[in-house]
């Protein structure tokens, strides 16, 4: 089951564990929560993005989420 990220406050989003399955809205895109950057940007690896099959790209996205 996914967490509807649009229904969460900023504090609740920041508290989500890495790897939580999320959905954007009631019937929106699904993905994996990677974190919240120091700038407040929420980073999610959305399902269906072809780049996620490449370990180097996924590694860069995860590093981006942690900065």
C-alpha cells in the first residue's frame, strides 16, 4: 500500500522512512520516497522512469536526496 504524499504535512514527509512507497494524489503516479533535501525538495523515484534501471543513475538520485 502506498502513502498519499499530497495529504502529508512537510514534517510528516520529512519523517517518512527511506524506501516508503508513495503515490501523488488519489490516483496519481507511484514511486519510492528517497528523502527531503536540505532545501526542502522532496525526492521520489517515480515508477516507470527508465533511468532507474541503471545503477549509476539510481546512485546519483539517492546521493542527490541526501544533500
